[in-house]
C-alpha cells in the first residue's frame, strides 16, 4: 500500500530531527560547579543526564542511581588507574562524569542547596535547647537561687541586687516604727523637742516619723553611724533588732557581691577569645582522607591543659528498628602527631583521620550533600590567669564542610620583632586542592587492588626458569669392583 506524499514527507522530517538529536554532542558540566563553594552545588539541567559508557571509570567519580538517590562510585577493576582530578575544575564533567537519565532528584537540580541539619550547638557555642513542661519549675529554680541569679541576665541580677537592699531597709524601718509607736515615742509630748522638758527617754533618739525610722534603718544596716540617732537601753527589743539588722545586712552584702563577682568572672566570657574556624575541610594528608578544622586563642595568657573533643550527632536505626534521632559518636582527633591534648601557643589544625574506625569511612563527597549530621567540637582547659576551667563550643553542619580544601598557613617568623607572628586574617582562609570524591573505604579498596596487581606482576617477573637439558642415557661403569651409574 503506497503512502500519501504528505505523510511520507512528515515521516522524513521526523527522521531527520531524530538523526540530528542523536548526532548532537553531549553537553558537559560547567567549570567550578562541583564543590567550589560550601552551601550549594549547582549543576546543569537534565539534558546532561546521560551516562557515557566509554569514559574511564575511577573510584573518585560517582554515577547516579535512582534507587538510592546518592552518587555511588563504579566497581573497581584491578587494571583501572586513579585519576587525581581537581574538585573545583570542569574536568570532571568534561572527561568523566555524566548523570544518569533516571537520576532526577530535586536536590541535584540547578540552584539546589544542601540538606542541612538543625543545629544543636550554635556557632557562638550556645546550646539551641528549649526546655518545656517541667514540673515545679519555679520551685526547683528558687531552691538554687545563687545559680539562678548567676545564670540570669544582667538586668534581672541588678534588679534583684537593688530590691534586696531597698526591701530590707523598708522592712526594718517598719519594725523600728512599730517599736517607737508601741513605746509612745511618736506622741506629740514625747517627740525629740519635748523629751528633755518632759523627762522622756525613747527607744531611739531623734525619731520623728517613718522617714526618721527609714534613715535609722539604713545607718544601722550599713554601720554608717552619723551620731544623731542611736539606740538606748530603754527598750531591749530595739537592741535585739539592731543586732539582727546588722547580721542580715552583712549577709545580703556578701550574697549579692558574690553573685556579681561570680557573674563577672565566669569562665564563659573567656570563650569569646577562643576561636573555631568557620568551615571544616576534607582533603588528603599522608594518603588518607582527613576531616580538619582549626582552633585558636587570641589572648597572651594561655589555656593550660587544653584538649579538644569532637562528637558526631546524626540519626541511627538499630537492628530492632528503633530510630535514634540524636545518636552521638565520638570522633578521634589528633594534631601534628600528638593526641587531642594541645600545647596551645598558636592556632592548631585538628585532624580526624577517616579510616576504618571512623563513622565517615563510607561517606563520599556526594553523600555529604544528602546526609544530615552535625559535628560538635569542644575545647576545654584551665585559664592561666584565674585557674578556672573553661569550655568553648562550636559545630559544623553539612553545609559548612568544604570538600577539596586545605587551610593556609598563618604562622610566620617576624625577623624585625624577633618572634613568631600569627596572621588571624588567614584564620578561616582555605585553598583548593585535588581531592578524590569517593569515600575513604572505596579509596582504600582501590589502593589495595592496585597494590595486589603490582605484586602479582612483580612476582611473575621474579620467577626463575632453569635451562632445559637434552635427554641423556644412563651409563654404568665398572672400576676396581665398584659399579658407578651416571644419569
């Protein structure tokens, strides 16, 4: 059956369009799109979702899988080689990496940002914890009044400080007024101008009204002693109240001065001069992937016995299916070949080696974009000038981990000043370095396969081959009654 000319022409046009689309070159990822800056990763549109099977496989480079929504590296072959490709250059997209058509996750679209975990510890060290529904909360806090006032804000502490004195003055002024009133010292005939003529002896001299009692209360409590108002031996209760007010006044002064002093000398303020780097970085050191961050001290008075700890907070599901949403894991840290105890005289880079004991052993650069976790770092030590123990805290989320970066040196020797100079303007400065994008586990497997392959090749070359001998017949000789057989 013959086709109509219009139908055949339309089919030919569609065929030409399909041929042109197939011949169209595959677009590549633009330069600087992968791990160039922390916070977000920009990629091209879904037109780049093509997997080129002719590209060389490397464990540093991932291929998208629709099932897991993660970038996973391909299988490692012994004959493959490790290509050190910069994480900030376009060579990844131009020579190796293409996304699969089935991987259309929104998190990898153009302009998508990382999935970040809500902070438990803020960057300034404050705990982002809100406590609610506490039974008998007011009573519990009032029972520990000293700690409550030390932890309270300054305006509340100063308010309590002022009210404690004013209320004590007013309370004892009322008691002095009642003593004078019950003793009839406030009657017109018994006032100070008439006391000498009427031969009246009051409990307290020169008391006219409540104002006079208030002034006498202040003089008694603070032992001012102007000399115009004094107690007499006429009223025993007045002598008792005078002794009681003196004791109460000393207790109030000691209590409030102790609160103000403890509040002003809290070790918490020392943490304002202890610094943590804004970002944590991941790069290779001595052939291992390492997670690193930097700590520093701005003061000349050092922190004695300084130690740094790091804890990983993330979700974990047990074998029984229980979800632990805030599971904490201790990270092993060291600095310059030492443990976490520091000789803290200049800024130090703390290093967590991502090995088989690390919880990041199976985490690749692409997994960091999808996982939600928080790394809490803690610096503890004794303040040299006061002898008090202080603790500084900070944290890093996934958006603050820079893969493929390294901290720049900031300690140099100043010949003019004859000392080591620390340039704190470079404290957060990093430089980009070539870093594999695969996990440490996959990198170790790759290095192991390469080592096995080399050992096999070297063994093959070391095999010794003996030269072949031509076959010979056995010979028997008889000499002096002995027979000798030669093979």
